[in-house]
């Protein structure tokens, strides 16, 4: 693949302007070539014949890793609140953090 691809062009100065990003002119020239090269490779991938390949989202099979939801007895509220430094109305009392 050659270093320059005439079908792909990115205006790095315009991209920097849109992103409110300052870049030195010599850096812009460097990035211009690098970005055009990257997009050239993307175009090259687009030339592949993928007719018989099924689209996938993941390289590995995905399965549900969550356990079954089972109801179990919970803790006794009175026993839990017995260890709290302060409680009010059957709930934990915590210091106010928003004024």
C-alpha cells in the first residue's frame, strides 16, 4: 500500500477547529498523513468479500452469567438496627451531607 491514498482526505485543520484543539502546523501535516493511511486501511478492509460470514458482536459465545433470582429470608430489621450507632423510625440515621 502506498503512503498516500488519493481517495481519502482529512482536513486536520478543520477537525482541530471543530474540536477547539490547537495543533502546530508541522504536527497537522504529520497527523494528516497518519489519518489518511489509517482510513486507507479501513477502505482496504471494505474490499473484502464477506458474503458468507454471519455478522457477530462478540468473538466468543456470550451466555447469561447471572444466577437465578431466588427469594430467601432476609435479616431481622431489629437485629440489624441493634448494631447501628443511631436509628430513627426503623431506619439508619445518617449525618446530613447536603446543605
